[in-house]
C-alpha cells in the first residue's frame, strides 16, 4: 500500500464539547490509484486529506505513506517529506499575490533547495505542461480562475511528487474550467501519480476509480456503480 491509515481518530474541543472530526478511520490506497473522498461541508473529509498529506496529525491511529510513519516524524522531517512526496492543490489556489506564475511554481523548489537555474527551468516546464507558457510573468490578479488553478496544478507538480491531493479543486471554477482541471488530474494519474480528490460534487467523484464517503467523521467506501 502506498497510503495506509489504521484507526485514525481526530478530536477537537469546541465550546467545551468534544467533536470527532474523524472516528476510527481505516483507509488504504495503492500506488497509481485515482480516489475520491466525498461528503458535505464539515464531514471531516478535508481533515482526512490534511492527515494523509502530513499537514495535521491524528490523535489516535497510524498513518503510513510511502513506507514512512508520519506520526514518528518531527516537524522539520515532516516538512521535507511533504515537499518531496506530496503535491497539494487547494480550492482557494493559495498563490502569492505579489509573485508571478513562474515565481509561484518555483516556491516549493526553493524549499527543496534546488539551484536557481534548475528551478526556473523546472517551473517553466511545469507551466508549459498546463498550457501557460505565455503567462510566466503574470500575477495571479492578471489570470482567470481557470488559469490560477492551472498555476496551482503546475506548482503541485514541480517537485515531482508521487501523490497529489486536490481539496475541492473545482470549487471556485465554472463547470467548463472545473472539467478541464479534472482532466488534467486524470492525465497525471495516467502517468503514474496517485491522485486523491476531496469533493462534495458527484460530477467530480465519478472520475475516480474508487469513491469513499465521509459522514460524521466515519469513512465508508461506496460500491462501484
């Protein structure tokens, strides 16, 4: 298994009450799969994505990704792991507003300590893959929503991750641009990258080979149609 979660529980204290964001979740994904995790807002699906990607830690249970036990890692080691192994795509794009498309895609390569000439070449290559070779010097404010999402996809690819986690990647896009983004994710998956999409949209979920549903912090695999 490339990703394996066992007995994962995440608890928050809200207003003096205990809230289970995730409750005894068991979840496994093989290398190269395309998986959708679905559920309404507040169901726990984004918490699950953050734990898989090492952005958050469970209160109970184990998380093993590419043979690495994430709970055993310190913060610095976990940061290096994320930079090397995981590409994140967020609904809000999370682009630096004062940085060009090229500079945004180069950011994870700076953290990876790649040499300046190499990171510029790699970022230029990734922007070409998503069809933005003519927008390298544009700021996010000069790009459409679909173009900003493509910059976010290029940035996720920059470090050559083995896993891409896309959290509501179509949430801020119209249907045509959303379909375009999912097609790009399918292309990445066809090249061997494991793709996990977090979504509430059944039209997005239907692209996945396997679909899971989170409800009240509990995860269940939906039977194939």
